């Protein structure tokens, strides 16, 4: 087996191993996402399209060469002159070359098929891993938003209670102000009543003094009239 077919065989075995590795159920997409985000894989991913095109081109060329060899050696064993002494060895040589061409055809064909399948698998696994990472991030954001919403609702409820308490306090303050106004009005009325009472008391005192004065004058008049009456008798 020449060197190119040895390399193709090794590449085929590597593809089979990678396909089996991607098919393992206990390796989660989250772990694949971490692997794909590593520095080395990120460096390789930057040139993955060029690498894929190079491998694809090499395999297509080798696949076409294997088809060409199969076409060349197919039916050559029947064209040999079986009467000559070298016919059996020549026939074995042709069959051996045909077998190698067919072997190379299957190796390159399966490698080419697995290359396309692996590219699709890697793309799907990467997308699934990215979607799961985004889903986890969205879930965390939703949980954080729910917690924040709950906190805001609690704060809003507390503010409503505080506002209700403030309104009650304002009502109490308003009542106290009304009571103060009523007390001031009562004080003003009391002051007015006191002034009226003082005025009436002064008026009563003046009337009493006037009454006493009139009584004193009346008494004087009576005293003045008493001697005259006695003389007339």
C-alpha cells in the first residue's frame, strides 16, 4: 500500500473514532461547547473551511483515481492469452491491482462520506451546544428577572402600605389642625364672653353705685323732710 492510501486509511480510522466519540451519550452538549470554545479549537475553527476544502479536494482526487484504476483493470484478466505460460501470474497481477483499486475506492468513498457526515455532525453539535448555553443564560436571566420582579412587587406593596400609613397620618394631622382651629375659635369666643362679662360686671357695679347714691340721696331727702313734719304737728 502506497503512502497516500496509508494516510487515507489512517484518516478513515480517525473519522470513525471521532464519529463514535460524538455519538457517546454521556458527553453532554455543554461539555462539547466548552471543548469547542477552547483556545486551540477556536484557532482551528477559524480555518475550518479551508481545512475541509483541502481534505475534500484530496479525497475527491484519490476517489477519482481509484475509479480510474477500477475502470482500467476491470475485465483485463479476461483479455489475457491463457495459452501462454505467463498467463496465470499476469492474471493474478491484474486481479491484485483490481482488488487494490476496489479497496482504495471503498476507503476513499467511505472517508469522503464520513467527512461530510462529520462536518454536519460537528456543526449540529456546535449549534446544539450554543443553543443550550443560550437557553441556560436565558433561564438564568428569567430567574433573575423573576426575583427582581418579586422584589419590586414587595417594595411596591411596602410603598403602598407606607403611602396608606402616610395618608392616615395626614388625616390625623388634619384632624389635629381642625381641633386646634376649634380650640382657637373657642378661646376667641371665651375671650369675647369674658370681655362681655367684664363689661356687664362693670355696668352692674355702676348700677349698684348709682343705686346706692340714689338711696343715699333718698335718705337725705327723708331726713330733710322729717323735721318739717314734726314742726307742723
